[in-house]
């Protein structure tokens, strides 16, 4: 390949990368949790299990405490959860995204808390997003 053709190819790849990065960033900016949008990661139930309970707070609010279990062999970090308070019809009356502080190691379990949710008929917790970082490849 000539130097000129290589330069054009490099510029085209750089432009494509910039467009893809911008598009992905714009999508996450405008996507917010709702009654129908409970995750950014479809299929999270395949990799994670959630156990949680709701407790009362002084002043009438609610507090969710629980554990997330990683059923994948690799560590997940960062991990964010979405906790939603729902009325009897299923409409969202309050919600909060919370970090799992240190992520979840492979086949491990981590504690999480979500405080200051409003009193509601029932609650829902889902994995909002996560990442399975890949180890850096060894270079000769």
C-alpha cells in the first residue's frame, strides 16, 4: 500500500471511530430510566442475580439493601443498579441509580444499598449497566 493510500485509510478509520463514539455517547445521554426502560444492558439476568429487601427509614422513606451475584467468571466493574418505587398501577413514583462500590468479582457477590426512595406499593431493582473489562494482551 502506498503512503497516500495508507493516510487516506487511517483518516477514514479515525473518522469512523469518532462518529461511532459520538453516537454511543449521545444515546446514553438521552436514555433515562422509566417504567419501560429499566436497563442499558439487555440480558443482564444471564450474568447477574439480585437478592434484596426493603426497609423503612425514619421520616417515611424506604431503603433497599441487598446482594448482587456475578455468575460470569470475569470481574464486573463498574456496575450500576436501578432501584424504582412503583405505585399499584406500576407507574414509577421514584427511582435512583446506585453504584456497586467495588464492582463484583467473577463468581462473587457484593453488597449494595439504595437509600431515600419514596414509600410505594412495590419496588423493582435491575442492573442498569456494567462492564466486563478485558485484560491487556501481552506484547512481545
